[in-house]
């Protein structure tokens, strides 16, 4: 009989328990017990594995929470932009305020004068037109400090500009002792003022001019033109001109008399750097319409970042031309160390006459002019102490060709004579550019001078100025690079990594949880015991 048959027979017999003995062959330890024969050795390893699994699960859960939080922040908020915007606001003693109060950048001011070379031949009548040659540049650096700063409760700041100039011989072609034949600005100013007086006032002034016999064009050193010289005509002109100063830089050097009020950006970043009042006024009375008389726009040091974008338009209130200057975004450019910027240029019809640009018709005031000047020039006498100074682009670039018929030697070139500003898109500050304006003198004959009579109502080129933004300190360049390049890369990385981390750790946690559940479902709570029966 087989063993299986013998066992069955024994079990089936009455009183089978008397004849068999049950010996445990294997007894699985109950869950949570220490009955396993390997408990002493395997228990520690099991605990270690359990602990490591718990740590791993906790780490995965932490990474999942980090990814979830990062996804929420990066996809639903603008935390990086908000932090940058907050740093741009001009608050007392902030880093942005200190950099604005004392500019760390000293632009190069390149002055080029027009030297009249055929005065004798023109006086004799041998030459039909005067001839000029461009000399220079004579270069200075300009340091700017905002002084008498006052913060107002309405989010505006009032200040005055203090400027100083330092000669840069290595950037200069010539010396300050060079002698050039240039326009006699005091004479032209006196003549210009005389036309606004009545006959009885004009008669003694004209007699005095005939006695002094001043030359419409005279020889002066470059140093005298920059820093001033004594001229008897200034005493006559000062009757109406409030102590005319002849020197070009002497007028600019020091603290400007006009206080400027701008918006600090507090509470509204779209107003950052925008002028509220200039010289205590929010408008002037020079022109014929309220729009042209408005005083607003930027002072040129800061622009509202929301307005700096492709296709955007910016406005500068330019004191040198007594009006608002429009700038239009043209293209992206790369400045130092690959920092991107948007290049802004003026529209071609910025200085056009009212026929070519109806918006400029208001700048020709009937009570002031017998005939409006042609396209390409702008009267600035109201902000030049009533001196008959007209602004244009260098060599009358973009101006009516008739302007170049007065003198020979002018050669307009867009590469040399156009102006542009490269503005940091995120911070709204100029980080490059060249502004270029020419200043011309209007001739008025009031005492029958031979030369003046031939040039009556004509514009004579005096000088043109190029202001180049350069010399940014390395630490400032680093800030621009960080904001333009580093921060966007970090934003892009977090924008992509945060959801990826959340999804990856979420999937791993789900897989891990599924495996645990399966193990629990497969493993019985009390495993069966296996016995061996032995016949007694």
C-alpha cells in the first residue's frame, strides 16, 4: 500500500488520534511576530529595508511637492518680473535711486564746428556762397548728478541736474587752442532781438552796432567758444537776454536753474521716469496748440518698461530743442557682452514742416515768423535765452535741400548723422546710442551790413553735437546681462523643470503605492502551518 493510502486509512480509522502524531514541518511566522527562525538575523535587514523605503517615499513626496509648488508659481504668477519691477522703482536710498542720483555712466560729448574758410572771397563777391569745413571732434565727458532731490507723497520726485565736463584729448582731433572762423552769435542775437523792438528802441541800438562794426563771422579759439569770451555786444543783448553767456559749455556747466519733477514708478511702473513738471510747469506757451505745448515724456534717463517693446513708441522732452521728441522701435540689437536691446529712432518727419507733417504745424507761430522755416529745422530760441538758434540733424540730414544751398561743404550721411537709442527692454534704461543734433544761427539784417544783407533770413551752421552713451562700469554690465540673459534662462528652466519634476515623481509615487497595495493583497494575514503525520 502506498504511503498516501496508508495515511488515509489511518485517518479514517476510529480513534485515529491515538495512532498519529502531528509534527510541524514549517510554521510561517505570523505578521508582526518574531517566531521566524531567521528573526534574529533577518529582522534587522528587514527593518533597514523598510526604513530606506520610507525615506525614499518621503524624498519622492518632497520632490513632488516642490515640483507642484514650482509649477503653480511659474505658471500662475510673475514672481521674477515682480521682483525686477520692484527694484526699478525710485525709492529713497535704494540701489536704483543711487544709480539714478549719481549716474555711473559719463557719455562722450563730441563737438564738431563749422569753420568758414572763404570769408574774404565772399566779402569781395568772388564767391557766391560761403564754404565750410567740419573740424573736430573736440570731446568732453559729461558727469550728471541729481541734486536738491525732494520726494513727494503723490509718487513724484523733484530735482535739478548738476553737470560737469572734462576734456578728453585722446578722443579729440585738434586742441582747444585751434582758431576757427565761426558765426558771431552775440551779433546775430542782438539783431534778432532788435526786430522785436519798435523804431525808437532800435535806432540807438543800430547806431551802436554801426560804430562797433562787428563782423558777422569772426575768428575764435575753440576754448573761447566752449567757455566764453568777452564781447561788447553781450551788454547790448543782455538788455533783453538776461545776461547772455557766449560759451557753449559755460551755459551747461553747473546746476541747471529749472527743477524737474518726474514719476518715481511707485504704484504705477508705466509712469516711471515720466516728466510731470519742467521748471514748475506742465506746459509751455511757445506754440499754437495745447498738444505741442505739453511738457511730458521722459528726461531720457529712464523709460517705463511696459512701453519698451517691438513696435513701441517713446517720448522724450528734449530741452535742447524745446519740445517732445518721438522715438519709434526699429529692431533688436546686441550691445556689450551680448545684452539685447531695442533700437529706437525718430520718425523721418520729426522735423518736417506743417505741409509734410500736419502735427508739426503748431511749431510755426505766425506772430514770431514772417515765413515758416522749411522742413528739417526747429526753432529753439525759447530755451536758448532768446538766441536765434535752430536745431536740425547734422548737415541738414532729412532737411529740405534749400537749407544746404546757403553754404558749400555739407554732406549729409545717415550713417554719421542719424540718431538712435538702444534701450534695455526689461529695465527701460538706455544702454547705448548716439544722439546727434546740429545748431544753426538765423541771420537777421537790421543795420544794412553787406554780409548780413546777403544772408538775411538764412540759417548758418554753427556746430553739431554727438552724445554717445559709453563707458558702462563692469558691475553695471553684469546687472544688465543677468536681467537679460541669466534670469530668462532660469525662468525657462523652472518653467519646464517644475512640471516635469512633478509628473515624474508623481508617477513614481503611484507605481510604488501600487506595488505596496498588490503585495498587501497577495500576502494572507495568517499563513497556513504545514505538519508531518507520524504513525505511533
